[in-house]
C-alpha cells in the first residue's frame, strides 16, 4: 500500500524498483503500467542512469518514450523531479534531467511533482540525513516526498 492510498480514494500502485535505469523502466512499462490502464502515472527516473554514466540524451529519450506510451493510452502523465544525489558531478548531470522534465512538462501541459526540493531545508541546504547512501531516501525522506505531492493533481 502506498501513502496515497491512505489519504485518497482510488487505488495507487507503486511499481518503482530501486536500482532501475530508465531503460529498464521503459522495458517493463507496458507490463507494469499500461496493463493496469491507470488514470495517472508518475514517471520519475534517471538517477541510476547517471550513476551508470548513461548519456543525458538516452535518459531523456527513455523518459519521453514512456510519456508518449502513456499519453497514447489516455493516461495522464505526471513527471516526478528526481531526488538529489549527494555527489557534485552526478548531481550536475542529474540537474540537466530535471531541467528537461520541467521544460517538457511546461511544453506539453503535464503536471510535475517536485520530489527534489523535499530534501532541502528553507535555506536551500541539502538535508543529508534524508538520504541513506547519498542517494536513496530514508523513511523520513520518503515521507517528505509524499508531503511534496499536490493531491489536487489527481482531481
């Protein structure tokens, strides 16, 4: 059960797999998303690609293909801005993915959820205690991500 199931009507299914790249997400997208015929899908990925040194172009292509597949089935796409990685070089590359997501969402009238900002305090300082291993959220990190979701996007 996801935290969304606790506060909203409807069924919310989390098919995210820690460690997956956007290529792996795309490979299982039909089975793990389209087969359910959901009303909405939140697509968030790219951090593992960055760690594995995948090109930004390939990451963007994979994300864009998932968006197209979902939209082609009448599924409302929400892009989740990827959580931070506490390594400057990786974070600089991941910022480019987030920038593309923001731009793509604006150009295509898609909603976004700013999961990224949930990991910073009011002064803009990364709260490292919200990351287990410099990248994956702790329980508190996941709670903060949930709090970042504007529930009105599911109206």
